[in-house]
C-alpha cells in the first residue's frame, strides 16, 4: 500500500480502520515493533490480534 | 543387584546388523524380560540404553538422535498442559521419539466440536476425559513411557510443584486466558517453556527460557478476543505447530539448543507463508 513519508504503524492501522486495541503485537520486516515505528519504502508490516487456540 | 541378570539377558536377546554401530532389542522381547526380572518397562528402557543397546523401535531415529540423545530422551520428564489439539499431537510425537516421562494436565472431556482436529478425540472417547484417552494411546504406542495424569484445569498454585519436577513444559492450552500465568510460573521455576498457539489456518510457536523475550503480547485481552473464537482451528495447522513444539522439546532435552528462543515461528497455511520473527 502507498503511504505518506513519515507514516507510522499507527497511521496504517487507522487507514485500515482496524480498532487499535485489537492489535496486540506488531512486526516490521520480521522484527518486533510498535505503533510509533516509522515506516520506509518496501517495509513489510504485520500486526496480529490475540491468538491462543490449541 | 537384580538388574545385572536382567541386563545380561538383554545382551543375549539383542541383535546386531552391519547397518548400525550398536546392538538392538525388540520391544516385545524387552517387555517379556522386564516382566521376568520385575523391572518396570520404563526402567528397562533406560537400563538397556545405558548399556549401549538400542530399542528396535528407535532405529529410524538414529541418524538424528544417537544413543546418548536417546538415553537423554528416555530420562527426560515433560509437562504437557492441555491434551486437546496441540497436546494430543505433541504427546503422540514425543512418545514415538522416546521421551520417558510425561506429566499431563487437562480437566476437559471430548466434545463433537473437537473431532475436527484433536488426535485423541474419537467417537469412542466422546464425553470422556481427554487424559483417559491419552493414557490409552500412550500404552498402545510406547509402553516404555510413564504418564502421570492431572485431570483438572490447573490453577496458578498448582504450577510451582509440577514445574519443579520436569525438564520443560509444553504450553498446549486452548485459549489465551491461562497462558501468561503458565509463562510466569515457568519463568519463576527456571523451567523452559515451549508454546504453540493457533487460529484458523495460522499458527505460531516459540521457546522461552527464563529471562528470554516472550510472545506474551499475543495473549492480552479477554477470552473472546482470541482470534480462534471467530476463525476456528483446522487440524492441519494444529499438527504443524505441534510438530514444531515437539522438535523444540527434543532439541532442549538432547542438546539444550532449541531454535526458537527470542523468536516466534509463524505459519499461514492459506498463503503457504512461513517466517521466523524476532521478538
């Protein structure tokens, strides 16, 4: 997806209209990150809800 | 020393081939000798391996698990918390690999809605305690193991004693609620924990030693917030994540070198996407 320069993970979460409290853990390029992490070109972002099935 | 004559009989009953650098004995013969010498099968397995004789049932383990490692597995004690989806497969795989002692806790019974993924759940075990099915299964596949049952939903107060008795704990819980309690107790007990958690077609696995980074953030919130409540769970992802957990357990017991410390393995079978993420 296209984003403005300087956008953070939180901006993406808002753009995707995901309730922020449902995002429990965030990875950027395979590294643990948070909502304040600033994104760059070609970053790969993953956010996860709570998961606990077994 | 009654074991001395037992070991002598085992040596006489064992066989060798050019293919393996050790002798081996068949399971039924070993069980028979153990009975004759009043040795338990669990003891018999260790005495045999200590003597440098393998069990025929482990021959295909050998290129990856040598005799010393096989003995380490036979001596190992693991706690499995949850005998549902993940726990059923983990028990199956670790018993076949040769883990000697299991402590297993689960207060639940099998319902029809668990038959889509839980190995121990069958038409015959519906409405019965999961741990009774676990005991039956273990006797069928590997009688050289010991299984101690805790047919209850564990409370935080139960954990220190159980964790002090094992080499590692496998978190095979269903739902997010008790996972952080178990993680904290394992940390305090100095016990390595191997966790697996799944939802839909996605699953994750991670090994946590005391002081490591952990995946606890995945387990925040109320029970209803767990994605599995909406997405359900497929048997395919359960089996895959249970495999990863079982292999981590073997790596801990045999060489203290698991691959998923401070990392979490992620699999999405829908996209055939696999990645190991840094915590």
